[in-house]
């Protein structure tokens, strides 16, 4: 008789406990079944179905063009693969800004149609009503402060945010508002490490950093960047663990060579 080891699913409660005992939270993006299978198997705590799919999967310059339907497609693919990780899905641009009823409807569609475990929204005080409304429906919400890529045209650049005192104070206030509104965690993107440390200590919910220093309660990267599938993207905060771009290119070139030279398929590779 084989003893089947029960896989314990990660929940918002798990993440809260991790912060309390000082255990770092790991999060990577995932957009498809194959990658999600690998990442879940590797033991990631959280998988983020990011609107960064707009860039890395669809080739858009910004995250703005991706639609709610497309996010649901990616999220469904990821959820089908996952046995352990907590799956969070970005509400895409235009599906929640300025209208808490629309925000709720978008969140409900994501949860219902993809089977995901929570949603993520960018912004602070200005989205607190939407956050409250979504949570009232029993849907966990992750916040996102600092560099908010959906507001790229407002900022005009992807540089580090909240370096000035005024913006830093607003970010701290926003983090407290998001916590009060019921968020279970907050992503802090591209802000000074010192500020991220202050926020992480000030709030009782986990912070997950990307380019926000080592004092956040967890870290997130875009998986395509982390495994070197994207070419020529080397921001300071990125640690590339493998160069799959070159590896896959080499494999493809070897395949071309073997087919052209009639080496593939050989006798053992045919019926």
C-alpha cells in the first residue's frame, strides 16, 4: 500500500503565519499550465498570474492592453496545474479603476471562471472602496504599491518610486489604508529598501517586494526574467538563475542542423 502524502495548500492564513514567524514568502509569476506545474512542484508559496502576461506572453509594450477575458484564460491554465501554491490574479487595467461595482464584478468573474484563490489590485486610498467591496464578497485581495505599471502613462517612466518624502509618506499611509480595508498582503515594487523596511514593520500583513530590498516579508519576480527567457532585460533587482534564452536557442539550432543533415529522425526514432 502506497502512502499518499497529503499536499497542504497555502492559504492567506499560511502567509500571515509565515510573516509572524519570520519565514520569507516566495512568489513567482505564471501564465500557463506547463510552467505552473513546474513552479508548484518546486514549492513556491504564491503564484501570481500577472498582467505582465501582456508583456512577456503577448509582446505588448505595457500591461494596459490585456483584457479580463485574457487574464481569466491565463489564470484557468495556471489553476489547473496547481496542487499547493496560492494563486493570485491581477485585475487588468480598466476592470476596476474608479468603479467599485465593476471592480467587484471583475473579481467575481476571475474567481468563478478560473478557480483562482485571490485577486491583486494596484493603488492605495483611491481603490480602498473597491478592496472593501471585493472582500465583502469573500474574495481575498492583495494590494500593490510603489511602481504601479498600470499607471505608467501618469508616471511616464519605470524608475524607482517614493524617493521624495511626500510620496514616501503617502505610500506608508496607503499601506495602512489597504491593511485596514482588508488586504491580506501588499506587493511593494521598486521603492527604496529603507522605505520598504518601514512599511513592513508598520503593517501586520505580509509585504512582498520586487526591487524593494531584503526587509520585505517575501519576494516576487517575473518568472520569464528569472529564468532568462527574456532577452536584454537586466534591472538591478533581477537575479537570473538560468539562461534559458540561449539554452533553447541552441537546442533549436541543433534540431535545425540534425534535420537538414538527415540525422534526425534516425532508425530508433521511427516506427
